[in-house]
C-alpha cells in the first residue's frame, strides 16, 4: 500500500462521524435547568440594601448572566427537540411554530423558576 493510500485510510478513520451518547440531550437539559434554578435562588437571596455598595454587585451580576444564558439555552434545546418531531409544510409555518415553541418554553421555565 502506498503512503498516500495509508494516509487516506488514516484520514477516513480520524474523520469518521462519532455518535453522541444517547442520554446527552437529557443530561444537558438537566444541567441547564439546574443552573437556571440555582441562579434564581442566588438572586432571590440578595437584599436591595446590600446592593448599594458596588463591591456586592459581582455575585448577583454573575448569577444573572449564568441564569439568563442557561435559561435561553434551555429554551432553545427544548424547542429544537420539539421541532425535530414534526416536519413543517413551508418556511412560514416553520417560523411560526418555532416562535410558538420558544415563547411557550420560556413561559414554562419562568413559571418553574418562580415556584
């Protein structure tokens, strides 16, 4: 076998698709939900009185960033999972359903965090 053929075989092996673990989506969703809940709990614990001093802003700011990022990611993961289950008839229908899913998931997450 020539060097170019061996290189091609090695390249094909290296670039072969790898299937993610079956429970990856569920683990990601659980982690994002936990981060959102922890950030909300952190923000609930802060009193307005302590916010007058700018030195106290780091933890609530970090909690707000983490909670917002995790919440948006969670909404997108859940909406994407729903979108995979059905095939839209046209682009307008797909966009409408995507927006409905995103806003529906956002509402569910906000209700869960408020509890």
